[in-house]
């Protein structure tokens, strides 16, 4: 075998060996690199055979070289599709830190664990402005039991921008609070890209997780509560009606969780005060009079309902979620922002489709449009449509994989920047009284990917409206 073939194999060996050693040195074994690990061993054995001839290497050269090249290509493809991603670097003036706090509501029994007669218990995640970025970065999935198996096992290697339990940054005034409530079966860290951005701009963000909703609620003592909520609402009329019933039950449960956390803010404040580096601050860490809330999907419904029944909340945001409860019919008086994915207003043909699954899906879309129309008519607010986006673009999920991630055609980084810019502008305005050029526009946006409109009460104009009766699930089309 000529020297060029040897040189080619040597190059492949060095490349695969370096890639393998880098991963092993980091302690970050990942399945995406498995072809490279195997190939490096195969190439090493091939060169050992050169030193002590045991096989006809010249004859096997095409196969060995092919395996080496294929392994590099396969690893590159797998790593692209399921990347070890990084979160967007927060743009605010503060470094971000995070801590978790266990809260027990002794006034309620845990409905998902009746055998123990235990009290309702919530583990919350807090992101806050910090004094220093020194220290270990917090893991995205903070318990090994949350790490999936299979193609998403790489999520166990993901680090966030936040350090753990750092000292809180000094401030001349207390920090406003923003509560985050996740999707139908979501975790408190599902919108880390957004919670970190808010904390970097001087907010304390509290992420909730709702036992009986989240698939695995894990407590500091090792206790686990499992749940498996069905998300099926299109397969049949019975499935839709069941989903609506469970939705109302979940809304009541989660709203109580939110109100309990608000009740606990003085205790949370005392816990955060102890994280000051030298001594207790001269004023409170949290501004208990400036509380906002946002949520994705069903979390947006919980955010709206909490606003409807608790005036302590001063502003709310629903990201691509329907409404349930009294908020679905009557809205809330606080400033409210609806962010929506790119789906069209259903037509009469959609709502009368002979395809039952499509018809029920379009019914819920029509319901969402009608709910927002009624809200803006009575209360005003902000409405944003993110073009080329899909439902999961309003969460971290598109970062996890470049296929089957629930996102739309819009760039994930671009979508996150737009969502973060509007989120910070909204809560800056409503909780810090800071003017915003983004929100001062009655319509239009500096982002070509955005259709934005702000409404005063009664300001929805004369566009077609679809009426949906939540109680009877009946739909009527009319044009005003």
C-alpha cells in the first residue's frame, strides 16, 4: 500500500481519536459520536496490523477508509440533528443565577398522592440578577431522573447561562417579579431562554411546576409524583369534551398553585435575602407590588385566569395558548399580551370539514381567535403573530433537535430574539414604567417576521369574527 493511503488512514485516525478524546476528557459521552468512537478503534487496530502484519491491509483499505469517512459523516449529521446546544446569551446588564425552593401548602392535600395524605408541595425555580458569573453553570435538567433515554439523552449534557446559588446583585430598588407557568405537561425550565433573559434585565423570575400535570415531579427528599395527561382533543368528539373537562380541572389546580406562590412571596423574599454576600440588604429583594405572569400554551391560560381573579398581578402574557375558566369569557383588566404562532383564522369550510380531526383542530383555532377578539373588545391589549412559527417556538423545544421539534420554518435563534425583545419590553413597561418603542407602535413592528397590533378597549375594528361557545362547543361564523 503506497504512502498516500497510509497518510490518509493516519489522518482519519488522528481526526477520530482527537474527537473521541475531547468528548472523553469532558466526560460527555453522547450517542451522536458513537460512530467516531467505533471508527477510531477500528483505525487504531488497522495501524497496529501495519506494524505487525496480520491482515491484508492493502486489500481492505477501501473498506477501512470507507468506514472512517462514514463515521465522521454520520457523527456530523447526528450532531447537527440533535446538537449539544447553548442557550442565547442574555442581553441584560446582570449576570444570572438560579436556585430552587421547596414550598408546602398545608391547606391542600396532594390529589395525585392520596395514599400518603400529604400536603400539596411545589418545587419552584428562581432566576435572579447576580453579582458574579463565577461558579458552575446550572444544568438544564437538574435531576438525572429527568434525562431522557434514546435520541434525547444528550439533554443531560446541556448547561445553562445561570450559575447556581450566587449572591444577588445589589440594587437601589427591589426587583419586580415575573411568574412563569409551563404548558399542559411542561416543566418549570421549559422556557429557560426567556427566564434567563428577563433575569438579566433586572427581574426575579419564578418558574412553577404543577404536580398532577408534569410527567415527573421530583422533590428534594427523593419523592416522585408521576402524571400522564392526555393531550388528545382531535380524535373524537368524546376526546374533545374530555380534554375540555380536564382543562377546567387543571386550570383550577394550577391557579391555586399560582396564588399560593404569590402568598409565599414574603417567605421567598426572605430566602433570597439570605443569598446576599455580606449582610441582609437595607431594603427588600422583591417588589411585592410589582408582579407579572406569563405562560406558554396551557400555561398562558393559567396566567390569564390568575390575572382574572387576583389583582396582585399587574400584567400578564399568554404565548400561543387558548383560554379556559372565567378568563375565556370575561378576560382580565390587567395589561395583557397575546403572542401567537402563524396559523390562519379558520374558514367556514374548515369548520364544516368532513375530516373530523381537522374540524376539531380548526374549532379550537377558531375558539382562540374569538377569545382574543372578545378580550381586546372589552379590555384592549397587545397582539403579536410570529410569522413562519409554530406552537413550540414559544419554548426551548426547537433547540433540542432540528427535526420534529414542534417549531416552524423561522430560525430558532431569530424567534427567541423576537420573543425575548417583546417580553422584556412588555414587563419593563408594565412593572418598571419604562417606555418602549416596540410597544408604542399601535401597529407594525421593526421585525419583518412580526405582525403586531395594540388595542384600546373596543378597538378590534371590523374584521370577521368567529364565535365559539366554550360550554356547548358550538361554532357560528359571522361577519361584522
